[in-house]
């Protein structure tokens, strides 16, 4: 795997990141999936991003229905209210 942000195969880093969530949700067509997987095999930066997102999703699923502490809920609400 390389560390640069160049085109690998037929897809570049920017396009991989743009389609990463669809890829992880298995919502991409077979051709795009193949291009993304080939890119992830060759690009360390994009592979690391995909691995982080997979791990984060697994952790969120693991937490399931646990309720966030009140202080955290207030902070999140305050942030959302700003937008």
C-alpha cells in the first residue's frame, strides 16, 4: 500500500471518500465496489479511513440502545441548536 493520494486503479482518493459510506452500506454497484476495493488494497490512507469507519460502526452497533448521559445529550442539543 502506498501513502500517497493519487489514482489507484480507476478511482482516486476523493472519489473513494465520496462513496465510502455507500460502499460500507453495500449500496454500490459491482463495478464501483470493485474499483473501491482495488483502491483500498493500494492506498494506505483510504484503507485506514475505511477501517476506522468500519470499527466506528461496529462500536455504535455494540452500544445498541444505551442512553447517552444527560450532560452529553445537552451538549449535542446545544451544538445542533446552533445550526
